[in-house]
C-alpha cells in the first residue's frame, strides 16, 4: 500500500499574462519519492518547483503539507549578494543548518567555506549551496539543475549521497545519467498539463512516445489544421530519434577509425597521408608541457602531451575542477603558449567560442536584434535564411521574434545564444559547458548540430551522456598533468581508468592483514534473524538495484510499447514491485542499523 503523501497540490492554477501557465494540476509527493520533473524550456518547471516550495502564491488550488515536514530548495542560481563568505550564505536565515553539519558536507565536497562569496566561482557557489541544502536535514529536497557547475567527482559524490538519502526529492536536470541513476518516477510538464508515471527517467522517452502516439490517433478525428498541430511534436520527436540513431551509428564508425589512428601504427600511416582532406591535421600538439608557478613550488598542469586533431574530430575534455581543462583548451586554440613543446594550428582555422555568456545578450534586446541585427534575414554559414524559419530550427515559436531577451527563460536564452553562434561561418567550434540550462529536446538538437558540423569541435563538459553521444576522442585529466587520450566518450575513458586503477588496488590486498571479523551479534543485541537480515540485506538491495536497472533499460526501448503493449505493461508492473521491495529492504536495514548502533 502506497504511503500517504507528505505534500500535495490540488487543482493548482497559475496565471501568466492573459492566460493560464498551469490549470487544474494535481501533485502528490510521498515520503520516499524520487521524482524527475521533465519539460521543455519555458514550460514552467522552475515556477512549479517554487509553487511546491511555497515561495510564490498560486491563483487557484490548495497546497497541503504534513506538519513538521522540512522542505529545502536548491535553486538554480542562488543569491549570494550581501554575504561576505560562503559560510555566511550557508548559515543565513531562521532555517539555517548547524555550522558543524555544513562543515561536514563542505569537507566532503572539497569547498573552503571561508572563501569570499563575491570572488567565488560558479562551481564553488554551487558547492556552498549544496552544503547548505543537504546539511538542513530535509524531508523533501527540491533540486533545480543540481549538477550545473559541478565537476565529475562532485557529481559522483552527490549521486552517492542521494542514493543513501531517506527523504523525498524532486529534481530538474538535463543530466540524463544523473536522472537514470536516481529517479523512480517522472513528472512530465507538457503544454500546461502535468502527468505522472511511476517509472524512472530510463523509461521516460518510451512513455512520451506512447502519449504522443495516443494523441495522434485521437487527432485523426479532428479537422486538418488541428491534426497538423497535434501531430507536429509527435512527428518531430520520432523523426529526431530515428535521425539520432543513424548519427550514433556513424559516431561508432568514427570512433573505430580514430582508435586505429591513435595506435603507433595508425599514427605513422596518418603522417604519410597528410594530404588526405579527411585526415589532414588542423591542430597538432607535440610534447606540450605547461607549468604554473616557479621553482619547487611550480605545478605542472599539462605534461608531455601530444595529439594530432583532424577535421571533423569531436574532442571531449573531462576532469575535476582545477585539473587543467581550461588550460588545455587555451593551449589547443593558441590562446596560451606552452612552456615546452609546440602547438601548430592550421592557417585556415577559424574558431567560434560558445561559453554560455548570457551577458552578451542585453535583456532589453529583441530576439530579432540578437539574431539578425533587427532585420528579417540571417546569414547562416553562408546561406541566407528568414529569421522565423531559423527560429523553428532551434525549437522556438516563430512568434517570439519580437520578444525581449529578458522575458525568456534561462534555457531559452542559452538556446538563443547557440542559434546565434552556430550561424557564424567557422571550421572550429569550442563549447564550454554547452549543456547548462538546456532541456532534453534542445540537447538532442545540439547533438544533431554538432554531428552535422563540417569542422572540428572541442567540448568541455561534465555531462556524461552528452559526451557519450557526441565525441570521438576523450581527453581525461586527473590533476597530475597527465592527459589520457581515449578513442570514444566518457564511458570509454571511465572504463580505461578503472581498468588501470584496479590492479594497483589489488596488489597490496594479498599481503595485507585480513579485515577484522564483524562484531558478534550479541554486541548489537540483535536476534539471530535480525543479525542475519542485517548482514544479507545490503547484497539483496544491490541485486534489487540491478533488477531495476535492467527493467528500466528494457523500458527505454522507444518501440517496445507499439510492438508489444502487453509486455510493456508487464514490465511496468514488475518494475513497480521491485521498487517496492527495495524500499522495504532499505527501511528494514535502516531499522536494524539503528538497533546495532544502539
């Protein structure tokens, strides 16, 4: 039997301008819900999160929350103005957490809370906001793009924390990997309505296509104009997915070719074939080293790095904050000179840098001003296009041509920036965290644009799924100065790194003393059955986690529902049962752990 909700909205409605942004929405959050909130940019996801939090008032509906429930919000852009240090921010207000709790979380996140708030980076501010939110002992966590500005190590830590967390959370995120690993149900905000499905994000796309297919069947009874409007999104999603499958197959081929080139034998062949347009180098790094600081206190950011980058290479750069990603990017683009070694750029190289600097677009400017300097036509890499048609290419309503930039959502502004920069003629794209603030459909579009781009692409990103779907080579930095060069995406780099680390960990294991035996049952005052459950449940929970992952992977098949609806329903029912079993097992283990500690 499902637990009673600890927070509910009944008949929620919110007016925006002359119409309803939401109307008659019902929402229920249970005590252990893990909810993904999905929707296009501008659909109102952040607004709905603020309504759930009680930060803004609705125009209709009733909000109910159980007495004593502590609700904490991690905002997308926390307000740091007026605070001297990051710790001052974390401890402000009547609901501030305890200082020692903040310090404990901050130490695990690797953030100095004495840092001046004014000069802190985006990543440092995000960590400080996380430390405040997680240290507040919340019953419900509302997370708006929690992985923005975090490096991979911090994202891994946050995922582990949320997996152990016993409360409920609602998360807005563009990070597919993060959502697939953590969520168990999905809230889909679509055209003013809110749907809920008790399935993690791994099954969201199959469910979305099922809904659109049902709408398409219903539209057959409508007149031609309404049918076109009802079919537009369904056709667009289906067509885009088919095109993406074709592009992914080409990506695998490109990775295989690049893997052959990266071998010593392949490098030799590539040097001979330098006149081949497909393999001609556009950037050549030869034994590059870059050190910051002098003498014994100097730190080598990049050590003896060599790589030949050819036309149409898609290079992903990953690593922890401070590992040297930006330095490597500046070396490869000629902005920074190496201390030793050489970086040679092709004379014809013409680059465009897209770094998500929304400040370049003044809020008072119109969309027309940003894209076409106030005109009706835009030059897109040498091809003349009407501005309204070009807006549709980037998933905008053509009617937004007169809209002010200040009225757009954060994601829409990021999409507008991409539309402007991709129109410029170039043969090198440099993307610095391009996925921040983008919705999932825009991410699909960005992958398409990158795949079709005829030049070379350099990408710095912490979005693991985006890298896996986009790049041909991954450059992995661990902070020691060494740069791993791996043919493939993030998953390929992670696999190679684990394979290299595993033997190092295993070597001393045989010589080290065996671990101490577990404490006797009598010390924990557990019965024989309780002690046995306490020892066996962690393994059972792991097995249930694996079963959930397998089920979600099967449901991720976009054609499953159309091909076999009975199997889809059976898998859904089985998955819900496994999730319930896991919840029960976790609850039981937590009870036993408290007894053992007592």
